[in-house]
């Protein structure tokens, strides 16, 4: 796996999406080209019933590309295949400076763990995952051997991500 992949992991409602969104904004503001991969644990659909692309998939198409002058999207129906690995998804992305991966808590890339008091679970993940290299929390955290950031300390978190992924302006 490339060194330019960095993850945001944590329990449900721990702030993963909010931190990912803010990091994308800050890192792109700094001039980096950033892509994201979001892991969904449930059945999801980005298409709308009745849309032409939805009808193509319902008819049996394995892949449907929707293309316009502003964006394009590719949907792939698994149709009984296993969920693709993170590496397989990363291989399909266009070149970029950094891929932020939300979720995929069991994958071996470096990641920051988000912690919020209102999360579904508050058991620390860092104790059992050596790939968690920092924590972003909305409450004081003690007893950790890795850096701990305030969940809203975006400048410090972005600086950290740049440092650990080797992003630098040469």
C-alpha cells in the first residue's frame, strides 16, 4: 500500500466524516490533490429509482458510468461477488497526492482515531491497532503513547498528516 494513504477511523458517531470533510478542505486549501474512500457497512445506493442509470443496473448491467460536462461516476454492482479490498479500490483511483480513507478500521494503513463522548462505543481502538498513529478527541485523553489532538485542531492535524505521509513542497 502506498505511503500516501491515511485513514480516519473510529466508532459510529465519533466524528469520522466531519474530520474527513474538514481535512479534505484544509489539505486542498494547502494545494494538495486529495481523494477519499468511504467504507459503508450497510446497503447503500447513490442512484435514484427511475433514473436511467438505475434502470440500466436493474436490467443487469455490472457497471454503469454516468458522465456529464461537470462530473462522472462509475457504479459497479457486485452481483454476488465479494466486497473488493481497499487495495483494489485504491488501484482504481486517479493519481493524487493523498487518499484519505474513512472507515476500514481493520486495514493496515496509518490512521487517526476519532473519539467523541457521544459515540456508539467509546472503547479505545488504539490499544489494539498499531496502525493508529494519533487520536483526535472532543474530550481530554490521557495515558496514550501517541499524539492526541483536539478534534477541531485542524491545523495541527493537517500538519501531522502531511508529516506522516511525507507530503512536502520541494
